[in-house]
């Protein structure tokens, strides 16, 4: 497909197979984990595997491959074992993406846990200043993901994301991934035309729309401001079809990747269903 719609795909059996799966599902873009998302240390990617992945991507017709960091990472954590493991895992992620030719890594800003949010944000900034110095070969961007704000999760407001970018010695290394489910659950009402316009105006004022470099397209099982992160199929949750219609027909976002992270069904058949629903919303 020549559009910028796609889905998160499994790397089971080999990284390059995610490219095949994306093409088979009719994607124009794809998101992957570069390793098992529930283990701290990934299996090293061999030179042969990296070359095969780059080759497959180049031949695929896909616009972009985006990586998502593993869920265990918490760069907002206090000094100690979790922080050390998080830094090592994210360093590995950046090194791997540099070798695979992946220029965008989506990450959850983390949880401040017992501290104030500002302390957690400061630790995220420190972590990235260290990581970008240590992995100069990663020339892409880290995309901070908007979150629903469950518990002590950072990234619920545009201001928190901007605080990370502003605080860093490497502000040009960041972008933002706008998750439709998370922002709605965090309290940004994108389900009405007025609310959508207001949300994007706030984003532009606080962060700048030029830094919105990826969307996660998920409906939300929970309502506006619920602060609960539960994804649903497109048009079947509390968001309905409007936010997706607004984004898909907003010329500012025509060439921005839009990635499904919705339930896949038994044989991944729901990716095709959800992509079909989304393509039906595009005004021709």
C-alpha cells in the first residue's frame, strides 16, 4: 500500500519475517520489537540477520520500520538495579536499531514511582543524555509516547513530554508518538471536531507539530479521562471512528506513520479488518 497505515508485527522466527507479515497484511508501515519484549537481555542480532532485515525492508515497498522499546525499561527509576538494567537494555536497543537501519524508537517515558513527577522526568533526561553520548551511531530519533497516566506513569500531559525534550542536551534527538487511546484516557477529547482541533493546537503550542512523528491507532475500552490503558478495535471503543477520521483526513499528518496496536485475533486477521475500517474513513 502507498499509505502510511500499518500495524505492530511479530518477529517470531526472525526479524525479517516481520517485514513479510506487514506486506501480507497490506501495511504501508510497520512497528516491531527488536527482541523479546518481556526479557531484559535480547539475543544479539548477527551481521547476517541485520543484513537480511535491511535487504527485506529495502525490497518491501514499506515507507518506514519503527521499533518499540521493551516494556521492562523504566528510565525514570531511581539509581539501582532496575535503572542499570534499563540503561543497558535501551543502549542495546539504540545499537541494534543503528545496525538494522531503523531511525525511530518509540518508548514509554517510565514511572516516577515514590517520587514527584519532576524527579522522574529529571532522571529520564539524565538517562538520555548519557545514552545519546554512548551510542553516537544511532542517528535517528527517540519518540516519547503519550501515556494514559496510569499509576505513576509519566507522559500523561504534553507538558511532561516537553519537559524531557527541553531538559535534554540533545533536544534534536526526540520526537513524539501520539497514541489515540492513551491521550483520550489521559483527558484529551479528540472524539469531537472541536476537541480534536483544541488537542492539536495544544500539542503545537507546547511541543510543536513538527515533532509528532508517529501515531499509535487504538480505540479505547475506557472513557475520556479514565487514565486506564486498554486498547480496543477501531470504532468499537469509547473513541468511536471520529478521531481516526480527523487524523486520516488532516493533511498535516498525511506522511506520518499510523500504527495499529489493536487485538490481533486468532490468525492476525483483525489487522486486515482494522486497516480496512481505517481506509474506509479516508475522504477521496
